[in-house]
């Protein structure tokens, strides 16, 4: 088929009529399909059910230092959990604090603490005239919601396959002391599935911020979430790189087992310099007497070590890889060569990023919902929900069954074709 831009008005009108007829037929089926969030499917959750059996009433529920994990204490995590999450984060156990079930919660707390009490003795952000954050786009909507919640001004930074526009990052960070941080999902990024290059990580480590309390919020959510054994992205470890660059305090590195074990009952961690970790502990000593050590012990008993984590993630990959390949195959078969969309081909993570013609994303998502497919809202991948091109759509293939996903992908490409035809017809009026 021709590219849409090459079609005559008569050809586009005939195509639109056929697409609208098919859309009406699908709409009449009353489908209810959910691709709105990057949630694991039920079969993925089943992989971790053995974790429910590793502890029982006959067990000695003490960690290796003899602390009873049923009781209060051990504010920053049992040693076994620090080793496990340290290995997952590629840092020594001494550079890790173990938290509760959510790394997003830790990020929220970090911003809140910075607002009310400052960072490592610097002026609390709430006393400043202006606080700004850099936001690689498209990016993770929940990151942007945190900074928006606290009234922090967000600045868009374009993303490429090797990471954020570092020329822009370096210029802004070095000249504006109001810029206090940058959100990063450095491996299999949300939503594009990109991984920062070696040069990008090195440039992050060598940043010279105008603000002493500037921090890189390095959300390494998908560090071990590969789709393939033989085609995996590599990410340079940021904490060691910052140490070598003489910038040990510039980064907070977050991770969790949310999409490794149970999203609602995983364990989260932050890796950072000793100065930063002690700054974290100052508020933790007030906030809690200790996180869920039984859950920490449960994870250690189930996974045992990094090899156990990797083996478990291979099982995840075997379940979600066919879903990614189904969606990508549908996009390739139905949209390639039409000039009405581009999409990423990630090697890991949880999302595929789709870029429609400018001005079409909201209409495509709305049409999909009308036909029974709920997707992430158009614009969600940008601060304030405002995509300047109204083109980016995040596709989340993991939660539906393969059968449901096949139908959802069919509906999605139909909506892309339909809305794109309408755009070109409008341009011809």
C-alpha cells in the first residue's frame, strides 16, 4: 500500500470508509481490554508463589547477625538483603539501604525530605524562590507526578537512543542553581526501552552542577529485565563512575524487586555514597523503626543470590517475550511503509514507545478506548501531561493474555490507520 501522504483524496476516502466499517464492527463486540499500565501478568506473578513457602512457623526467623526478623530493629536492612540487592545494583552492600516494597515511595520521600529539610545540610527547597527538575522525554509519568505534586518546575530534555541530550543537560545543570535534579530510567527506559550509552553515563558522572544539592535520580527499575539471553543491553554502573570522576555524592540509585517478585510486596533499595546514605538515615530514624525484615528474609531465601535472580528473570522473559514479539509483529505487518508511525524495538523492560503523526495520539487513544482497549493516556509520558507534538503513545504489552493482546494490537493499528486517514483528509479540505 502507498504511504498515506501519497494517496489521492479519493483513495483516502475509500480507505477511511473501509476502516470505519471495521471499527464499527469491533466496537459492537463490547470488548474490555487493558493495556494501561506496565503490570506483570498473572502467569508472571505465579512464578514467585514459592516465596510464600520459604518461611514457616517452624523456621528460625533470625538473620545472620542473630536479629529476630519478627521484631523491631535493623533500620537499613538485614545483611543478606543488602548483599542480594547490592549484587542486583552492582554496588557493595555497604552502599545500600533496604526500604519497604516500593522504590517510587523512596523517591517521593527523597523529594519531600529535600523540600522540608534540604540535602546534606543545604537550604531546604521550600525556602527557595524556584526549584527545577530536568525530565528526559518521553519518560515515566509517575516521576513527573512527584515533582508536579511539590510544585517543582519541570524542563523537557529530548531523549535519543543513547540517552538524554547531554549537551543540554550539561549546559542547564552548570548554569542554573535552581536545577536540583534529573529523572532517569537509564536501562530499558520507560517508555522507549532505550539504554544510556557508556559516554552518556560518563558525562553524567562528570557533571559540574551550579547547585551543591543537585542529584541524579537514577531509577534503575529494569536492570535485570532482559527479553533475550543473547541480545542484552549493557549499562555502565553509575555509582562507581561518579566515584572515579570525583563526584561521589551526585547520584541516588534506586531499584526494587517490584517486577521481579510481587509488585505489591517486593523490596526496594537505594544505593548511594556514604554521605548521602547517612543523610537518608537522619529522616529514617524518625520515620520508622525498621522495614519488613521478614519480607527481606523471604526474598533472600527464595532467590539466594544474583544467579537465582537471573534465572528467575529468564522465566519472566519466556512469558513476556512472545507478547512483545506479537505487538511488534503486528506493527511491522500493518503499519510498515505507510508513513503514519514509528516505534521502538526494546531488548528489555516493559514498554514499546509509539510515535504517531503529530496531533494524532490523543485521538488514537480515544478511539482505542471507544473500541474497548484502555491504554496509557496520551501525553502521560510528558510533564504536566502535555506532549508538545501530541504524538507519543506508550504500549504496555505485559498484562493481557496473548489472546487478549492479539485483539488489542489489532484494534490499536486500526485506530492508528483510521485517525491518520482522517488527518490527511482534513488537510485536503
